[in-house]
C-alpha cells in the first residue's frame, strides 16, 4: 500500500483516538514512514497535513507538542513551513489567529533547523529561503518592537529572536545566507534593513522600555552582518629582490619588452604583497636599475651601455610616472631612501653623466604625469625636487667644475646620453612621416636609434614604418628589418601579430609574412624551416601569401633570366617583392646540394640577385644556413665559401652592403661557429655550490653546463652582470626549454635553504621571459606535471610557493598585455609618443591613426589554454590520493594569489576554478576555510553556487572525482594497467611514484 494524504490523515486521526491521555500519544509514526516510497515523500505528506489543519493544530497544545516532538525525528519539510510562514503577516492588530499560527510555525522551524542535516543538493535552495525568511524576521522584529511592552509582544519577540539567532550561531546557515546575499547582490537592501533596526534600537535605549536579552543580541548581530564582497583577506609578503635578475636580463636581451613586464611585476607587488614597507618595492627597482647601469660601464661594450642609457633615461621615468599616479607617497619615500642610502651609486652615475642624474630622471617623470596629478601634489613634488637638488647639487657642481677646469674628455656614457637626447628630438618626426629625409637620418644613426626606439616602446611602430618603406626602398627596408629584429632577439612566436592594413599582394604584406615565416623562425627548424609552430604552416609554400601557383614555364623563364643575368647586364622585369617570391619557390624545389647542377644554380642565383634584387639575398642566405645543418663535410665547405663571398658589391661602403654583411656575420656566429666560446671564461671550471651539478675541468662546456653554472652564480650572488645575462640568452637557444626548466627545478630540491630556492625561482622567471610563450607552455604542460609527481618539492612549500605563484601570475598577465581591451590602464606604461606629441603643437595632426600604442596580438590562445588545461588536469588527478601532498598547498596558494591579483586584473577571473577551490577546501580546510571560498568565488552562476555549497556543507559526494583506473596522466609514456593475475584484489596504482602499495 502506498501512503497518500488521505491515508495519512486517517492514521493520524486513529493515533489521536488511541492516545492514552490528554498529554501523550501511544502510536508511533515508524510504520507510516515504512509505507512511503521514501522518507522525503513522508516528510512532504506529513508537513502538508500539519499546514492543512493548522487551525485545529494550534487549538490544541497536545497536538502542537506532538508535531514539535516529531520535528526532532526529521519528519518536517522545512521549505514548506518557510513558504507558509512567508505568506503570513506578523501583526497582532490584524489577527490574533495569525500570530498564534506564526508562533507555532516559528517554534516548529526552530526545532527543525536545530537538528537538520544539510546536504550540498539542498544548500543553494535553502540559502535563498533563509535569506527570504531573514527579511521576514526583520520586518517581524520591527512590528513587534513597536507594540506595547506586553507579555504577548515579548513572547513573540523571543520566539522570532530565537529562530533568527540560529542563522548567526550555526556556521552552515550563516554562510549559506551570506552566499545568497552575495550571489543575488542584495548588500544594499540589507544595509537598509540594518539601518531600520538600528533606529529601533536607538529608540528603545532612549525610553524606559526593556526588551528580552535575546532580542538585544539579535539587534547587535544584525548590525555586524558581513555584507562585503570579500569575506577573507590574505596577508602574503613577496620578497622584492626579484628585480635584480629581471632588469638586467631584459635590458640586455629584450629592451623592447621590458617596460610592460616590469610594470606588471610592480603592480603585482602593489596589489598582492602586504609588505610592511611598500616603498621597498620601488627602492629595489631603483637600486637594480642604477646598479645595472654602473655594471655595464666596466664591460666596455658600447651596445650594453647604449641599452642601459636608453633604459635609465627614457624608460625608467615612464615607469616611475605610472607608479607615481597610483602610489605617490610610497614612490616619494623610495626616492628619499635611495638618496640617503645609495650615495656610491649616485656619485658614480653623476660622475659618468656630468649632471644630477636623479634630478633629470625626476624631471622627466614629472613630464609624464597628468596636469591633475601635478597640481594636486605640487607641494610634495616640489619638496622632493628641492631635496634632490640640495643633497646632490654640491657634488654635481664639483664634477662639472672639474671638467671645466681640466678640459677633460667626457666619458663614453656622457657621449651616449647626449647623442640619445639629440636623436630623441627627431625620433617622433621619423616615426610619424615616411620621407626620404627621415629615412636618411634613420640610416645614418641606425645603431644608436634601435636601443632608443626600444626604450620608448616604439619598436612595433618602427617595424610597421619599415614595412611601408618596402614599397619604395625594398632592399634597404628589408635589410633594416632583418638587422633590427636580430638585434632585439625577436622570435616569430613572441613577436606576435601586428594589426596592419595592407593589401594582400602588397610588398608590405608579403615582407611581413616572410619575416614571420622564415626570418624570425630561423632558430626553430631544419633545412625547410618546417618546425611546427602553433599558428604558422611552415611546410607549405602555397596559400601562404608569399607565392601563387607558378607554372613550370614561369620557373623555366626565371631560370633562363638567372643564366642570362650572369653573362650580361639586364634590367628589372618584375617588382622587387616578386623576385623574393620567385626565389622562395625556386629554392624550395631544388634537389640536394650534393649535385653540381644545384650548386651552379645557387651560385648563378646569388650573382643575379646581387645585381637585380639585393634584399632578396637574405632568403638565399637563410636557405644556405639551413642546408648547412644537414650537409656533409664537402657540402659544408662549399656553403661556407659561398656565404663568405656572396653579396659582394663594388661599393663596400654602401649601407645595403654593410647591413647584409652584419646579418651574414650574425647568422655565421649563430649557426656555423660555436657561439658559446666567448662565454666559456664566465663560468669557473669547478663549482663548489650545492645547487648546480658539479662537472670536472676536463668536461666540455655545453649550453646546459653553462646555464647551470650561471644558475649557480646567481643563487650565490643574487646578481648577473651584462655578459652573464647575454650568455644565458645565447645558451638558451641551443637547449630544449622543457628539459632545462625541469633540470633547474630538480636542482632546486637540493638547495640548502629558502633563500636559495627563492633566488632560483627568480632566475627561472628571467629565463622563461626570453622565450615567454613557448617556455610557459613547456612549464605548464611538461615540467610541472612531471615535478608534481615527485614526492617532495622545495618550490611547492611555504614560503617558496609564494614566489612560484608570482611567476605563474606574471606570465599569465603578460599574455593578456597583448590587447588593450583586456587590461586596464593601470597595466600600461605612460606613452612616450603622446607626451612628445602634446609638447609639439605643430605635430598634432600629422598622424591621427598612430597615436595609440601598437601592441602585438597573438594568433592563438595556446598559453591561456595551457593554464586552463593545467588547472583542470590538477582538479582531476591530484586529489585522488588520501594523503595531503605538497602540490595541494601549491595549488591552494596558486588559486589564492590568482584571486588576489584578479581583483585588479579582471582578465584572471576565468582561471579561478570553482571545482578546484571546492576540492582545496576539502583537503586543506585550514588554509581554505569557508569564508575564503566565499571570497574567491563570484557566485555568479549555478556552478559556482554548487561548489560553494559543497564547501559550506562539507558534502563532497557529488564532486565528480574521476576513477583512478580510467584516468590518463600527463606524464609521458605512463599507463595504468590492471593486475590480471590478481583480478579480485587489484593493486591501486597511484600517481605518486614514491608511494608504497599497501599490499606489497
């Protein structure tokens, strides 16, 4: 028999008739529960019967006691009671009957909620009902408080307050309530209710009315109801010495990308680190910058000095201006401390530049500040300027007087600075207009212009300008493009995609594609440059914008022209860019260089292009270099001789010849000679440190051993000079990035302390930035999954894990820096172009379309996808073990720090995984309490509410943990195999390679 409402009513009437007296029942409900299909069905039927006969129920104290008794057995459906209660109006002046029913339902709910066990499935719905009921209770408190101080009113106040108090004293109810308020964004509505109750409390305190203690307690608790978006605050201090390796590595190797990287690191410290002295961040930035400049002087390397001078005087002021606008007081304090405690650095700088360097940098910084900021803080800024002049003025005057009296030749640093200041005055005009005069100025001072262009963040504007020059000055523009991108150490993937507007068949478009497809990809392929980059098909010579379907007749015609060009003077028959596309097609179909015929064709092609299209020789040079990698000894000799002699012109002083010769020497050094030889002396033959793996004096210094030696030097000294930074970059070209990252992380585990580990992670960040996108993918897809399976990892333990989280956050936010729309202005360095344009009113209308910053955009989402894959994989794989492992803490802090930084960088929100947060709350609840879960999750969708409910109720039965035996792993060539011999009791194979099976 299935129990229905009518049957239940009959049973209850029967039970009433069988009562032994007027105070008790002899009948049990257990047989009735057994007749239902489920306990839930009985609860619904039982509660509906109470509510349907509530009039008769409230008329009998015995019935009320009877039903209240059964609430403690879980027979009341709380949601139905709440729904009925919300329909009643708490006002005794309207109906005495309503108040009796309200009191009964409140007491019924009180007994129900006290003993109720909540599951994750119920949590979200219950949270919404608690929130609605809490509003109803607030209105009831207001109404009953305004009544006369009678026993009935006090009794109703006590009943309402007792139920209300449960929501504050029971952690689960309180968190579900707060979760609902945050999810439904009802904070303002609850603040209004708080004000209403506060006013009632004030009236009562002024009068002689006394109210029950529980009522006073409720008024106090409601005024302290947590209505903030954030329920939890983390206090983490990140050591700011990270600037020591990063600045030198970037300035020497990638100056055109250093400003955005450094500003994002600074913003991270500003928004996440809770250091007791925030000015220390900017002090470390100044010390690392000035110290790197001083160290570059001793190298006697003009390239290093030019880069450092451009950074100090043209990039650092824009960085400081960006920091001044958000943290003026802290930056001011840092500059004052720098003046007081770094006298040697300042004396040396002033001596080299024969001026008050800090004053000049500060004045440049003021030029980039907005008028509003300057006017608002004029007094503070003037005081700081006066302070700098007073402290540094006497020494600077002494130096200037010395040079005036002795008539000494100024230092090379002084000459570089004056030259760069002169060039800066013409740089805006050069970048703005495409004229012969500007091109000539650029060519004359190209070597000096490149570091300046990089320092003022106009590198990509300069690339776009050179692409437009290819239409009128093909040879020259193409060679300058190759030379510039070689100097700046650009790679195809990290170069990005310029948002240009050229026609498909225009020379600018074709050169741009060639630049990405061949020149910038020269380090990542074999003879055909067929390395599999994410977004470029290097195997195909068709449909790539470089060539169209060329018939065999056209190719034979081109071969004939090459042969004729070697015997007589010919005129141009095609456009310059067409010679390039024809050269690509011809070389792409040539047979092996072991054939004399092939060598003859290549020699004739070189002679022909030297006369007719000199710039196209670069592709032939690339083709020869690529074939050198797979050639035999005889072929290599021929390739070397050909490269030595190719491109020779009668005018050896011409710009095109000079540029081509420089490009040729660079490629020769990278691919034919041993580029590591100049750096062998940087590393001692024997390293006593515990960090790097020691190698004997007789062992060859491979790129790996050189990197390990540099790693050892930095961990010991916490500093790399210019030569060491360049050596690190050169070595990294010849080592698989995933292997060296894994090797260095493995070596970290042998460190002697937390300081060495922190330094090692800072070193790794600088190394990854050289090839940021590919290195980040390797870190997330290969190195970390492998290392996570090692039982103990130093970098996963506190406080080292903080610096690991910094590394991953910086790499992720740099990926979003490629689009202006994805990061706020807070993350963009002050524009040099806008400042200089505003200073020259004559140029306001010269370039309307180039005022905005030109930033590269990446053609794929491979890096952000790698982050998602890593976090999702972690959620699936890492929590299957019952033991708390170091990786649990690592992922917990990674999600925490991502959340902290995402409050400023909104683009990081998608990387906060609700499921992972819920799992962390289960496994490391001490570090992931409920209030932290409520802070981290936005609760903006049902999925987040579901996972937050799991954390609140501690009910993880629906967490969807994937069965270990059907799960693949990111570790290469590792498979899960069932034990066929012992099929009844299979061995559980865990992902931890050091875990001992229980039934071993």
